[in-house]
């Protein structure tokens, strides 16, 4: 069973590589057709090709290109009114022999709407621009399941969306505005200061404080770490829950220990003006992931603490107060 699964995945990967090698002038024409579209993009397909068409419409909307999926069968029962002459109709098909798809393409041609095909079929003659989505095989033992062909159609749709992003100079800030409720949008829209703990809500300690005083401070304000402040308010170090455990393991008598004995003197820090996505990168893109980051101003003054939990909870309860 695992051999069959591996063979299918390898087949899909090869099919995408071949589709990538075929990209050329027609792909550039397709991108220009979408970029210059004065109306909206309407995608259409049936079966697995329909799933790829729906995915393309959703992806285009996510990059500020208004798009909607039209079921070819429903188009024959009133939904064709969705398509207007200024629109671009994207037809996704493998067989090309589906009657509803052919009739939809002909009606779109009569209407004057531009047609872009992502296909390997005779339906291509009804399109203004065609992207070759052909595959040598599907990848299953009997070459029946629309596996590789559906993956290639989906991948070509994603390629169009990415190229359109570049053509329209689509920015991460625009993406954030279009995704106000999702984690991706929050990461691109909110900044560290919107989610961090600050002021009296943070366990602040001094380098000379005893370990007992550090534990008490971290117990009263359980954020997983304490900021160690120098006399000028600059961050001198960070003490995490892990640092406390290691101190207990390494010392039979901890009464003489001070904050300066167990703190990390040069912790990874983040600016309060950094985007949440940047903070998340600092926490997760490393061999040992971090669960908390000290927030430091440009002049080195400690501003607060940001937990990984805070990043994922950002925007759910509004800005934090300092208490």
C-alpha cells in the first residue's frame, strides 16, 4: 500500500515539474488577461476540475482579484447571468467532452467574455488563451482517479495567482487587510505592542534580587518569564521557567543565588513595532523554539513580554492594558 501511495505522489510531483517546464508565452498572456480584466474572474469546472476551479476563485479573492465560481450545470438554469462581457471566464477541464462545459464556453464566446482554459482538451479551441495542463498518467494503479491532473490544474491556478500578485504589486499589507479575522491577517496587520504584556502586568526583577524574589514575582504574574532590568531600565537579561528548573537541578542550595546568576544575558528580543508575524518567525524558526520574547525599545529599554500564546490570541479580546 505504501508503495502505491509513494508512486502516486512521485507521479504528481513529476507532473507539476513538467507543467512548470511548459510555462512560457501563453502563461504570460494568461497573466495579462487577468491583470487587465475590467470585470471579475469567473472560474468553472466539474468534478475534480471543479474543485480546482473553486480553489482558484478563492485564491484570487485572497489577492484582491474579485473572482467567483460558476457551476457549468447551474449556468444553464439561470446562473449564467453571473457572467458579464467585461469578465474573464477560466475553464478548468481534463476531458473537455463535458457537454455543460462546452456549452458554457460557447455562450461566453457569444457574450464576448474572454476565455482562459486550463486544460488538455478540444475545449481549447473555444478559448482565447490556453494553459497546457496535460499529464502522462494519473498515478493510481489503473490510471482512473483524477489525481495528477487535478493537482496540475490546481498548481497552475496558484501559479497564475502568484504571477498576478507580482503584476499588480500586491503587498503583505493588502493581504492583511483582506484577512482581518485569520491568523495570517493578524500576523500581517497587528504589531507586537498590540498583544504584549507591559507595565505592572510584567514580572520585573533586578540582577541583585534573590532567586526567591524572582520566583515570587513570576508566581504573581505567571507569564513564563521575568525581565531582569538594569538601573537604567535597559534589559539586563531574561529568566524563564526553564532557567528556574535548571537552577534547581544544578544547585543543592539555591538561597545564595541571585537573578544575575541564572538569567540569560543576551536573549532574543523583539521590537514593539514589529509585526506579529515577525515575532512568530523569531519564536518558531529556530532549532529550539521560544515560548516568550522580551520586548525592547530601540534604545534598549525593556517594554514588556510577548508569549507565543499571545500571538495566537491576538485580536480576540482587544488591546491589553498594562495591569
